[in-house]
C-alpha cells in the first residue's frame, strides 16, 4: 500500500538552525575583535606608543579577519537553504 503523504525530515531545519547560530556567533566574535583592535589602538596612541598600536593591531587582526571570513562563508551557505513551507 502506498502513501501520498510527503514526510519531511527534521534534518534540514536543524542544520539551518545550527548554521544560523554559528553565523551569529561569528558575527559577534568579529565585531568584538574589531572593537578590541580599535579600542586598543586608541589606548596605545593615547599613551603615546605608535609602535604599540601597530603591534596590537597585528596581534588581533588575524582573529578578527578569520571570524569575518567564517561568517562570510556561513552566510554564503545560508543563502542556499530552502525555505520551509508555512502551515502544517
């Protein structure tokens, strides 16, 4: 006996939720890392050490740009997700 009812898997919805959460986490991370770069450079320049400001940026930049890169890749992946139909 065959059934005409479409059974959908919960896996795509769960994957989309996890990917969306990771995207949001990466966005928050790179915003915080970018703000830390700016605030650290301001503090170093206020203290009168331009070399310290450069070193501060050099130390934190890979983390900020890495977080931005991962967020960009996740955003690209999320652009391909299928929209779930509304209703039951």
